[in-house]
């Protein structure tokens, strides 16, 4: 039988923090869904030994808050990342009289029971979360304070890259997904996770030593002191060895910041690239672009054809063709010439 320590769980929402009645147990700090953001980084093209470093560079670029902290779980070659505002979470933990290093911070989503495939509307502790699961992995997520409307649900599916024939016109009934004792995806490589693991190990070791006679307890304590001294020596050695790596990392981040500054000067793709993407999305019925009006991230085009144009199908094709979002068909009387308006995402 697997031994599991009791859990002492705090729940922080946008309005308050609920403290547990239990006085003992492993400390968990659960964040409700509006307090964090979710993103997936596909690092399949990066060698396995370099993925941790590549993820750190990606996080430095993606960071959703000014001072972000993360819960990272790996699913194959993809990193599942939940990020929150450390400037809001850490003061709330300290205000409860807790030591920040001893607390395991968990997004609400990682404590819910995972699904296998398909769409799921979860009723969270605060609001609702739309989820898309593929092969037992969370592939896309979005939060709403209220039950999403039909157009919001369709936009969620389009952003997830679902084919039009797989999309649902209405959201399914919201389901309550109770929180489990532990997460369905374990955090790897995090300092906070390592601190919790050390705390659990010391807790179990202390409980075991209390069952032994005094002599064996003193002998075990002596061994622990020797091991601690060796660990301090190893830590000092590792700090000297990793110093060049940390310097190289700092230089890489400086270079990345310069690259981002240069890219920010031209945030949108070239119009020739946009034309090529649109050409690929047009149906093979001799359809062509009749009018083109582009103004800094906003594009309006008129598509003409010898046959009637299906606005719905073409909107779905444009959504998947490239950096086009919020595609809308403008009212018109000519079914063979339809005007579309859309936003262009920055590269």
C-alpha cells in the first residue's frame, strides 16, 4: 500500500484565501483558474539534453506577468506550463504565516481528474474552464467567469485548431471535477517541488526514528549530520562548476532581448506572405482576391468567384490558413463576391 502524507490545503481565489482546518500535513497552495495562464511548448525539435535550457529561454519570452512563476510538467516532448503572478501569490502565502519555500503551489487544473479525448467544460472553484484533451493530455484551455456563449465556445475550438467538422456549436453541460489529493502531472525540475520532496522525506524519516530506541535514534542523527556536511561540500563544488553556465545563460538572455527588440520593430508578417497564405486557403474553383485593404494588423479583402461562395467554409479555412483571427464576413448582396474582415497576428 502506498504511503501518502495528509494534505493541508490553502485555496486562493481572486477575492480571498480559504485556510484549511487541518493543522498538520504537506502544504498545498491551490490557485483558482483565473489566477494563472496555460501554454504548451513543443520542444520535439530540440535534443533531449537541451530541452530544459530551451524551455527556460521560451519562458523568458512568453512570461505572462511582469514577475512570473511556473508549474511545469512534461508530456513526452512537450512542456505543459501554468504561469502565475508571483508578486500576488507570494505575499498571500506569507500573510498566512507560512514559509514560502515549504509550500507547493498548484494550479487548480492539475488537481482535476484528467480526461482522454474530446472537449470538456469544467465548473471550477471560480468560473468555468473549457478544455480540449488529446491522448490523455491537456491540449488547450480557456477560462470564462460565466458559462461561455455559443460564439465564445466556437472561438475556443477554432483557437485550438479543431477542424470545422469536429467543432461543437454549443458548449456541453458544465461538470464539477473535484480536486484530487495530488496532481495528475508531476512538476519536474522545480525548486519548490524539490523542497517539498525533501520535507516529505524528513517527515517520514522523523516518524520512523521515533519508533526506534534512543541509541539508534542518536546513531541515525549522527549519520544525517555527516551526510549534510558532504552535501554542503558537493553544493559548493556544483556552484563553482555551474558558474560558466549561468554566465552563458545571462548572455543568451541579453541576446534574446535584442532579437525581440528588433522583431518588435516589424511585428506583423509581410503582405506578400499574407497573400500566399490566403491563396492557399481559397477553394480550387478559380476564386480570386478582388480587393485588398491592409492597415497595420487589420485586413479587409473581397473574394470573387464564378460560383457562389460559402462564407462559413471560407471563414474556417482562413482561420486555419495562417496568422488570421476574428475572421468575419461583411454583409453583401452578391453571393459571388464576399468581403471578409480579419485581424493579423504578430509574428
